[in-house]
């Protein structure tokens, strides 16, 4: 967590470290100008009071000043915001350790396009959620014999579908005694899966994985199919018609698909525009639905017709195997 500590102003680093929040189940840190510094964990929302965490803020809790935000922007860009302007215009920046920082503030636009975000007044530091082994319980259910089946992961935002996708990519890439390792082509548009810094993954995505970092999904999928001959094409948060056509093209070229999408369940997915055709074509043979209640995640696996195959609780003690 030292990468996280180094993002903060010098006068706050000691307080944050002594609070113990960086050693808990931390998921996000919200930084808003003139508002309380907020830590979101799997146990709830907390605020910094001296060197302690409290669940209800008071006047003594740490508020982030304009100069604090400015310092953080300097640190997270290695003292050169200009060098990262293209990434910042997309609304996020990935830093060492694979942590992703969402960015919001005053926008300068031209011709309907964002030219600059300055000053930056809001940050959402999303802690890289690498949980090796979290996909082990569902991994065998995504195969027919030893053949991996086209799989779509569904959940509401913030439940953990990107974390599950990352671990499935690692398992598919490395293989094991039952399932041979496969060549994976990973389109990491927001640098959130591999967490690449200057093209080098900070997260473990397996030994046979080729990462296309920072590339739009549609163009990335087409490029990987042409240039890297992947056996499995992996992509996060597919959306519009262009993404869907790229997936169809990949399948016609012999690739298997591993993807995620925002949807609470299979029924909601099939009501989305265009997905009725995907269902008729059986583009996906497996759907994995993630839910979370009282802090406990659960995976439900469905077949192409929406029939429940199995239910598996989240692995409470993921490991590196």
C-alpha cells in the first residue's frame, strides 16, 4: 500500500498509515475538495479523525483543502500533469500498483469533446482488487470437458466483476493439471485489469496473456485477433453495438470470449437492446452473475438458456494457486 500513501500530502501520510485503514478491506478512497476524506471498505464507510477511523464524521475529521488536491495531482502524475493529459481527459489515471484514480472537476470542452479537466477537484482512488484464487470455484463450470466456453460475467457496479475477470484470465492463461493453459488476448481499455504502467502489467494476468493497454475495446479486439491469434479474447464492460459486432467477428475467427457487462441478472441483460439476438445466436454458453448481500459475494452460473447450473459462495481465502 506504499503506492497509495505516496499519493497523499505529507502532513496526512502518518495519520492515514497509523489509522490502519490501508491494512483493512479497503476498496475506495474518495477525495473531494472542502469535504471529508472518505474510506470505503467492505465493512462500510469511514472518516479520518486524527489517527483513528470513525463511522460518523464530526468537525474534527480531516477535510481535503484545495491545496491538498493540488498536491495529490502533482504526486499522482509524477510532477507532470501535462504528460498525462490524454489519460486525464478520459476521466481516470492508473498509478503504480495498478490502482485506478477516477478524476472529476472543471471541464474545458470544444466541439463536444473534452479538451482538459482543470482544476481537478474530485478523486476516486479505486484500490486494485487482485484476489488470486477467487475464481477457482466457478472455473470448472465454465468448461465442457476441457474446452472453455464463451462466458459473460454480470453484476451491478462495484460488486467485483473486474476482479473475477482478472482471476479467470490468470487461471485460463496459466492452466493446471486439468485444463491446459491458453493464449489470452486482453483488451484493457482503462488499464484496470492488468494495471499496466508503461505497458508492463502490475497485476498477475498469467504467463500466456498478451495485453493491449489503453486501447478502445472495438479496435483492440480486432487488432488482437489479427495480430496475436488468441485462443480466448478477454474484455471488460462491453457496451454498444460496435463492441457486439467485434465480439461476433472474434467468434467467427475461432476465438473464445470472456467478457463482463453491467447487468443485475440474466433477465435484465436480455432486455437490453440487441441482446435478444445474442441470445438467439447462443453467443455465450455461460453467464456468471455476481451478487453481494451483507458483504458476502455469491456467484451463480447459468447456461445459454438461462438455466441455473450452480451456485458458489465467494472464496473467503483466495490464494495464488
